[in-house]
C-alpha cells in the first residue's frame, strides 16, 4: 500500500506483479468513492467512481461477457 499526499491509500492486486514491471492499475477507497490510477504514472490523471458504480463494474467484469 502507498499513501500519497492526498491521504489516499493506494493498492493493487497481488496478481499484477510480473517480470515486466508494474503494468496495472491501483485503487484507493474513500467514503462513497473508488479512485483508480495507472501504477506507471502515479502523478497522472485519476478516475473517481461512486462506490455503487464500482461494484456494478466488478460484477460485470467477473460475471459478464468479460469473464
């Protein structure tokens, strides 16, 4: 986990470790919001999703056509 200047604590999946480096996304959980950023560019743009939208996305990704 990594805490940044905004106070968010960022983490990534243990499945994201590879010999090619950090090519994944990191997430940070805040009240009612999930923040997402590129692990290769932690100072770059971030996305913020309402927690309900993030839950719907995870359900779709794990049970839907992306699974």
